[in-house]
C-alpha cells in the first residue's frame, strides 16, 4: 500500500510519468468482476490508478467473472505476448512463498492459468470477504514461466510472518514448494524488506 502511495506522490510532484506505460495486473479471483469490493482491479484502481496518468486502455487485468476462465487465461497470455512480454514486475510475497497466485505444490504452471487457492492464501486475503471461509477458492494468475521472462523484478516483503518465505526465496533451494525461490534463477531482482521480514537471513 505504501508503494502505491509513493508512486502517486511522485506523479503528483511531477517526478513520474506513466502516460506511455502499459500495465498488466498479475491475478484476480474467479467469480469477481472489477466492481466487487474484493477485486484486485478495484483495489488497484482506488489506491493507485485513480491517482496517476496511466491510460485505462493500456491497463490490462484478468476478468474473474469471465464465463470461460480457461479461455480468459489464454486471452491474457496472448495479450502479454502481443506487447512483447513484461519489462518490470512489482511483486508481493505470500506467507507460503507464492508470487502472483502461483501456489506451492508438486508442479508450477508456466502460463496464465486457473488455480485452486490454499487455505493459507485464502486466510491472507480474507478481509474483504468477511473471513477466510468466505474468501474465493480459485483465482486466475500469470504463470511462473511468463513471470520469469520479465526483464526486471522488484519484490517487497514486510513483517515477521514473511521471514521464513524470504529466507527460502533468497537462500533456500529452488523448489516448486516455494515458488518465489525461482527468482534466484533471474539475473535482475531487487528485494525490499523490513527488519522483521529479513530476520531469518
């Protein structure tokens, strides 16, 4: 949230211009359109997009309410490819080590895909839904392969609850059980941590 506030401040101060940028949101809950209180598109619109000069026609997001989620994932993947891929990715880190909604598991999906959310992820996102039990069980997410083809990453993690995931991301083995560990394979990653998140390093 502080990152979005700072980007808005920089734009207001004339120090950041987004008019030539194209943006892709990483993920969205299945069943939610952009008007829903729990939608990531709505959250980003309220806390960032409404305060900067990013062209709405150049701002892309997954439609969680699409009648065919699998076709929606393919459409999004093709849209990313049509602009030449992703240059800069701003990522958060899940408590369980996910990035986007690429959840820990035996395998990871390379392309944009539909995913069943783990209970830990639903608990993290419970706020707008009135509790984890009411949070969506599925989401659409850009896949790990598409993510890793981006040119540069900025990943932000704060709080003691993220310390174990941060340590695994930066110093643990590269493993599908901690998807963020795949960032170790990339040449250009910047991690911004507070002391609590960095405590296990």
